[in-house]
C-alpha cells in the first residue's frame, strides 16, 4: 500500500494549509491542497454602504495589509464611475509598491530562506571566509570579518540555550541543505538585517495612510491632503521621508536581496527542474500611469499565457461571464445550481456546506469535498498567478528591464529558460520583480513632486460621493496585482447598498482544490513528481509550497477558532 504524507499545517505562511501527498515509492504521485479555515467576509459585507467596504475587506488578512482595501475601493469606483486624481493614483502606486518590496524581502528571508539555509550549520562558518564571500558578491557595507564574527556569537547563544526561538521547528542537518557554512552564516545575518530594515520601510504607509498595517483609504482618492506648509498634511518634510524610504528599499534590494538570491540559487540549480506546476499563467495588470481605465499605461500588463507559450498572450476580460468562474466540486460550499456549476463572481454564492470528516481524522476524503477554498478557472483552465506570472508577462511584452534581469539571472546560474517554470524560477521571479517595482517607485515619486510643484495638490474626487446621484443598480470589479498574484473584488450595488460581494484572491487561484474535470490547482500540480528524501522531514514539499508564498487567510477569509495546532507530519 502506498503511503500518504500529511503536513498540517504548513508553517511559515499566513493562515492554515494542509497538504496531503499520495506517494508512489519515494515520489509524490498526486498531491491535495486543503484550506482548513472557513470563508465568510462576503456575508459580512452584504447590505453595507459600499464606501465602507474597503475597511472590512482590508482586514481579510494582516500580512497583505493594503491590497484588499485597494481592490475594494477600485471595485466601487469602477461600479460608480469615479475618476481618481493623478496624485491619488501615484500615491496608491507608491503604497502598493512599498507593500511589494516589503513583502517580498520579508518572505524571502523569514518565510522561505529557511528551506534552503541550514541555520545551525552556520556555527561552523569562518567569519573571515564569510566576509570574503559577501564582498565578492555585493558592495553592502556590513561585510567585515568582525561583523560576521559577532553574528556567529549571537547565533551560538541561541543554539546553546536550547531555545532556537525564531529558528525553531525546522529540519536542521537535513541532507537536502547544500549551502556551505559561510553562505549559511551570511544568510542568517541578512535574515536579522531584514528584520530591522522592515521597520523603517513600513513607515511609507503611515505617511500616506496614517498607519500600518491597514492604512486608511477613501473611495475617490486618498485621505491625506497635500499642503507643503501644513503640519497636518503631506508636507515637504514627509515627502523627504518618503524619498529616504525609497532609497533604503532600493539599496537593500540591490545590495542584499538580489545578490543573496543568486548566491543561494547557484547551489540549488536542480530545483530549476522541479515544481513546474500547470504551465498556465495569468495577470490582471496594475500600476497605472494615468488611470485604471487605461490598461496601456500599466507597468504590469494584463494577459494569459497558456502551456508555457510566452510568444502568445491572450486577453483577460474581468466582466465576461464565460471567462473567470469559481467551481466548488471539491469545496465545502453549495451552489443553488448544484456542485458542478461554475459561477462568475458577480453571481457568486457563499453558502457553507461542510461534509468532511470530524477531527481528529487521518486524511481527507479527496474523492469528495476537501477544502474551504474554491477552484477559480479562466475559460475552464487552472491558472497560476503571482511573481512568476508577472515576470513572464513582462518578458513576453518586451519590457526591457525585465528581459535584462531575466537573461542575467539565467546566464549567471547557467540554466535554460525552461528553468523559469519551476520552484527556483518562481523564487527568482519574486526577487527580479522587486527590483523592477522598487525602481519604478522613484519615477512615481518624481511625478508626484512634479505635479505638486506645478500647483496640482488634489488627492480626492468628491463628485459622486452623494448616494442620491448613484444609479439604482451598479456593478463593478476592482482588480490589482497583489504581491502574491492577481486579486479582484466584484461588487453588485442595489439602492445604495451592497447586494453581492465576491473576492477571488491569489491563493485561491494557486491553492484551490481540483475542479469538476479533475484538474489540479497549481499547488497540487507543482508537487507531483517530487522525490522525498525523508517522509518524516518533507522539506521538498515546503520548498515548492513556500515558493508560491501562500496566504490562506486571504483565500478563506475568516479563521476557525479551533484551527490552531502545532505542525504535524504524518505518514499513513
């Protein structure tokens, strides 16, 4: 009898995710992805004022902070025809971009790096050799032998205390780790550096939105007025702080994040042939130079790539009833039209229908329903969204900087272009797009300052703020490229209130279960074929799942208070 490996929950992610892997010998034959929390934010929003929806929707997740707020206000603006002032558009771009840079750096060092970096092995490192290695790949100033010697002492105190703290619950000493001790010490040092760095860069949200996480927004613009002479507005001092934060972001990305990614990836080139997934990629597009109604101005273009064919890009229509649909064939929901129906989000339903086993249980009933996530499809096809999809789309569309970065990475690692479609490619793409978006922040900041100097200080459009001017019924979609992938909120407004609200999030696209045709979602497909060195320490599963940067709280929306437990790995 073939074994089934159960990892529940997957740690170092947001939310609760269970992976079950059906083994064929030491390889994964089939994998099953299950979100184990309950969905419900759509029910909470029904009947409320659409102008308030963002404040509720934004709290779908604490890690994604502003992205659900942005998608929500864009949905209302799209439905009611609000035009957003140029300054508000630029400020939104800066806030979204800051989320990208912050989120991707934190993910790499604090959620994903420990799949590749053996922290305990760093105790065997020679600080002088570590210094030489660090100086050979970067001009980052903190590379002296003394710096790494002090870092090694800090790590030693962790280990000798018997309490690894932030480095606990990992598979230290696993033979899948390939980095030499010096590379491990360098990575641990930068892990701790990133903790300090992120405190400063998060301040950009507080300058424009008042706080972080969950900065303030408003339908029709941004809430902060611009007045260079006022202490209670976005003034000259605060704009100078924004410039300083952008500089710190870009410096860390250029001097630490990119060199570390290339250095670590060079020891794991074999992962350029693993974790490929389904080969279909989708982006909604984001970062408009003018407005959301002008996709030609987007930094990240919209489109679909099928079967890894980056020479052909298909169009995405967010409003077409036959393009984006959600299925529940293996989800704990019920549709009025039956389990086999696919619903466009405008007509989406959220009726809970748990039919699974009562805990504790050994494994999921994967022949029936096994997840609180739905199964989104584009024209019936499963799609991967996220950094890899965006980098492929930019590459396919001829974006010069992206092409240069991708070609440089492939050349440095000496891997073929096919390596992009992998666990390694997914992780590298996240790093490369951080560079692209971080650099674009300077352009948006410069344009904002130029507008202000030209006398334009508008940040809000109140034209349609009076509900008596609204049509009796309206519908719209607010979409964006969140750090984890394409995010969209669909809203139906009747008589001034929300009649239906549906959010389809990146981790629903990537982590959803099989559909009525038996098509696996991207997580499930990406795990198939993985060989596990030790079923009781399935680091290979963690590497590929973490390469997607799961956010299951976003995908299922409301947590189950009984869902908390320590990680369990079972072989049944």
